[in-house]
């Protein structure tokens, strides 16, 4: 998986088109033309959602989302009965109102949870969430060393973006890079003593925050199911073009 913000519907509104889009994002719930008017498009009434823009989790700083508004009524969709698939296309299986509510709960989770974790780490340890992940991955590796390409896969970051991140960590003395002695075509990232101390100092606050947000608000069974369901969803994501 691999950033968060949304502009107002008034700014993003476009006239209804044949393709069911709103605010540059696919709509989820088909709406009869009789229920659609300009006020609905601007105010988002009538429970016709479209997705908020979000950026990947591999960003170096998570921008503050604008709202925790729980209602799907915030979202508007210029979908009309004229928005039908062309001949030969599979009909869209629109989401039900209950499915929309569940989906928006997931969207809020993947929007706000990484942001909150990133903010705590930056405030208390001067580390971004991905920077912390990189240091943690290195600390768990043999000799605290990993090839940059392998580290990019684990950190869910493109190799070029990871190179910039590791360069910043290197400038702070937390990581160093060396050619791989087994194959000079590769570069190794190595956790330094200072990097290990920085990680060790950041870990207690990070773990406490994760506990307060996730672990301690769920029962052991709920937590087990959450991990299982997260793995099930993750397994369906095509990461072949991630790097």
C-alpha cells in the first residue's frame, strides 16, 4: 500500500458526464436523475458518495486530513441514470448504503491512523513514520544490514524515494550505505549505533501510541480478526508496479 487531503465539493464540481465520476474520483452509489440537482452536488445531500483524495502511505510527512465527519452524506455524486455502460461492458455493481458506510469507515481509518502515528513520531522523536519503519526493519535484519532493494519492498516505497529518505537518515548519522560485498551491483543500508539508539528511544512512545489507538481498544479476538481481515485485503492488492 503506499498521502491525505480533499478540496471542497464546490471547487471540485464538474457537470455530470456519462462516466460516473465526482471530484475526480469514482462514485459508489447510483443515483436516479430525479434526485440530482445542483444543491445536492454542492452540499452532498442524498447519500451519494464519492471517494476523498488520499496519498500513499510512503510519504515522508502525512498532511492533516480536514475532517473526521462520519457521515457519508458529505459526499456527492453526479451519477444519473444516463451513466450507463457501453454495449458489451459489464454493468457496475453499485454499493449499497450499508456498504458505503462500511467503506467510508475504512477510508477514515487508512486516512487518520497513519497521520496520527506519523505526528506522534515527529513530535516526540523527530522521525517520520516511514523513517521509523526503515530503522526498525534494519534493526531486525542480520548484522542490521539490508539491501536497498529489499528494504524498499518492505517499506512499501519506490527505490528512488527510499534513496532520498536513506540519504537524509545518513546525513543524521542514523544509517550508512556501502556496496554489497557479495555483489557490487547492489547497495546495502546499515543501521549505525546512533540509529539504533534513536530507534530505541523512539520505540516506547510509538508503542504506547499504537496501543492507545488500536491494541487496547480491541479485545484479543477482535484484534485477531482485524489482522486476519487486513491480510486478506492486502493479499488482493497488486504491488507489481509499486517500485
